């Protein structure tokens, strides 16, 4: 289940965000979590299972576009489909939006091949529509 981030989840969210390639440095991580806290068009969601929070997804909303900045799953829960589930759950929240990757999330989104199921557009490449 996707839940909205709030300050109570700061530590777990930072831990999960730190698996993203650009968030290895503590300074970057602190800046990132602060931006998600303050900027209205930046949204952070956590993925909750019975055993607790195991994933994080961070997006930027611009008009009809969702830019996928961050996506990570706790290493002990990877390769079980949670990454895909999180992206699908996000698209259920924003069904009319186009999902675009950043440089770091592009290869995973391409692997999911969501273009077949929903609207997805690759930045700097030709748009793919349903
Ligand atoms: C990317 C990530 C969120 C995927 O989560 P997950 O729950 O393991 O994803 P799923 O179970 O839905 O899918 C697993 C598949 O994605 C592949 N995959 C994982 N990371 C990938 C990447 N960066 N690019 C392309 N494919 C990737 C796996 O090899 C696996 O492939 P398989 O099904 O052919 O074996 C997870 O690997 C992670 O947290 N990585 C570290 C954070 C990161 O690098 N984020 C940026 C990329 S989104």
C-alpha cells in the first residue's frame, strides 16, 4: 500500500532514498528530503507491507506529467515485484498523467514496459502512447 510521506517517516524515508544513485552523500540526502517536505509539486510516497515500510517513490508533478525522480526498495525485498507495484499504484493515484523517467529511473521504467499499459513518455525520446 502506498502512503504519503510525513515527518514521522523521515529516518526510514532517508534510509530508503539513500539506495538511489544520486543520494549516497548525506548532504544530498538531507537536501532531497527537505525539498520533498517543502516543495508542493514534489511528492514522496512510502510502500507499506505488513512487516513495515519497504520502499519509497519520489515524484515531481508538472501539469499532466509525473517525473519519477526516486524509486527504491529495501534490498531484502527486491526482485519480488514491489518496484513494479509501486509504479502501478502511483499511476492509479494519477491516472490522467504521463509518467516520465529521469536519467536514473529510465532503465527500470523501460524494463517495466508500462507503455503497453499506460501513458508513458521517455524524456528526449519520441513519446510512446497507448
Ligand atoms: C530499482 C528497484 C526499485 C527495483 O525494485 P524491485 O522491487 O526489485 O523491482 P521488481 O521486483 O518489480 O523488478 C525486478 C526486476 O527489475 C530489474 N531491475 C532492477 N533495477 C533495475 C534497473 N535500475 N534498471 C533496469 N532493470 C532493473 C531486476 O533485475 C529484475 O529483473 P528480472 O525480473 O528480469 O529479474 C530496486 O532494485 C532498487 O531499490 N534499486 C536501488 C535504487 C535505484 O537504483 N533506483 C534507481 C532506479 S529505479
